[in-house]
């Protein structure tokens, strides 16, 4: 039990330090975007480079990938995964997963209303509305997919943990890339979404570790 307690303490310290770094990074990014505005040149350069990528079928592919990070898809995915954890009586995992989705969604909504950044409408390849920073697709996918694959590893799902880690990172990266390709976000919107989503993911993972620790202790 002492070993488990020490492990939890290490987890909390590392998580708190990482969360602090991400919080600082997000602040620095917003400073660049909304104060110095030095990023806009790089935003346009990167966006144009990404949109110049072409191979047959890339547009429908990007639309399909971006759908995996949409609210419409989450409205199907979240109930299914939640029901899975409920059937397995993994109530701590169920709580953590819902917390990652709901918390990231609410936080993204608040941040968008705070920063009120406009989308790069001149580069649209699909129709999109709402404010731009931070990217909701990037932020929520980082929190939701990251937490989902983390919980699979935590519950000893029969797949190599390194593969689960790759999937947990890979899905958000692809979704974020699709948002830039489709021209509905500046690259810094996506970067900000990744940072904020990873921050929230760490917060929910810390809470999850406490829940698992209490479960083992009980």
C-alpha cells in the first residue's frame, strides 16, 4: 500500500508540473496571438502550405477525419463508451470519461467567448460558424480520445500500451490537421486547442488516479 501511495504522489507531482507548463504555454500563445500579433504571418504561411497538399480523395478524407472530432460524432460515441464502462461496473472510468468530454466542451465554449477570434473565412473549404480560438475539434479530441485510450490501458485492455498511446495522440493530431486543411482554423487555433485539451486531460487523469487509488485502498 505504501508503494501505491508513493506512486500516486509521484503521479500528482508530475501531473501538476506538466499542467503548470501547459498553462504557461497557453498564456504565452495567447500573448503572441492577441497582443503582439506576430503569429499571423506564420499562420497564413502554414495554412497555405497545408492546403496546397493534394492527392485524389483528400478532401472527402479530411471531411471524414474532421467528423470524428465533431459534436455530432461525440453524441454517438460518448453514450456507447459510457454504457460500456457502466456494464463493466467501471464507475470511476465512466466518471473520468464523461468528465473529460463535458469539462473540455464547457471550457472550450468559455474560451471561445473570451477570445472572440474570427475564423480564416478566405480559406474555407467547408462551411463553418462560431469563433475560432481555441479549436474545439483539437481541444475536445485531445481530452476525449486521450482519456479513452488512457482508460483502456488502465483497465488492462488487451492491446500494447504503446499502441494505445499512439492512438490517443494520433487521433487528435489527425483531426487538428484536418481543421487546418479545411481552412476553418488558423494553425495557432489548433495548437491552442491541443494545449488546452492536454491540460484538461491531465487534470482528469489526476482525478482518475485518485479515484483508482481510493478504489484499491478500499
